């Protein structure tokens, strides 16, 4: 497709439930990024892939968060045993460049996760 | 580490007023600088960018100049419209992209 596609658009999870969020980047984009955006805040970096390699996962808040991009295209962000503090919008972005610097990112519309 | 600090909002202006949203950065290297805009209910969209010192990014009447001496990238528009109402994010990119907290702009007719 022409843009970055994320699904589902909205997800309500009961506390303790596992969730999986999907991102389809722009075809041919090497770099893929996940961000977490809390209400009224800017996006916070979670993790970065260059093709299938996860080069930086320093932003993942705990070992309950796991991301993968096994074939270098679609990526999944998994959150195990969700907690209320995980409620946020999860944004995926892709970039043509290998590090993102200078190219800018194209963002998806995000997945709004609400943990109840 | 790299970081971005931007003007706190919200900012409310009348149509055709002049807009400035301040952004300063801290970086160890030579990052690229960006402004993103988020309209209600939508994802972030790239508004403009500058990749080196003294570059000016511009788009849709918005401008920002990469000022290395003042480590700033302030966003300006000479005459805002109601349709410019949105949240604006300043960002810098080195090995990854770091965002400011966002500034909400409301333009009234």
C-alpha cells in the first residue's frame, strides 16, 4: 500500500491479557520503528529494526514487551500480561534510509490500546 | 543523550495571526531536525525538515531554520488558518528520532 498500515486501530484488553499489534510498513522501506504515545505526550521510542535485525530495543519498558520483524517487512509488537500503564497509542513508522536520519519517517495511524 | 524541548501549549490564535512555536535541541552529533503535525484523529505527518545547519525547511506556508549557534529550530507561519489547528511536534534524528512533547495550536475564526 501507499502508507504504513497498523491493525487493529483500537484494542481493549483486560489486565493480564496478552496483545499483538501489527504494522505493515511501506514496501521497500528498510527501517521500521515502534513508538509509544501517552495521552498529551510526544511519541517515545521503543525499538528499531533494520530489515529483520532488531538493532535497538533500548526503549522497551519491560521484558513484557517484545517486537519482531522476521522477514524484514511486517512487524508485530507483543505485550504480555498487560497492565493499566500500558494504555497508550502505539505508533509504527518506516523509513527508506538505514538509520532514518535525514529521510524522515512515515507514520501509521496507530493502535490505541486501553487496558481495563 | 539527544533531546528536544519545545514550547508548552496550548497556543490559541485568531485567523491570520503570526505563529511561532519554539524548539531547542541537545545533541552530541549533527542531527537532522523535523517538524511533524498531528491533526485530530490522525497519525503524525511530516511537515518539514532540515538536514544541516542554516538549512531552511518549508511547507504549506510554514518555515523553520536550523540554527546551530542557538541549537534551535523554531516553527513559524505568517498567517495561520483555522485548518492549521493541530498538535505540532519538533523532532531530531541521529541514530533514531526523538520527539518533543508537542504543542497544541487552536486557530479561531
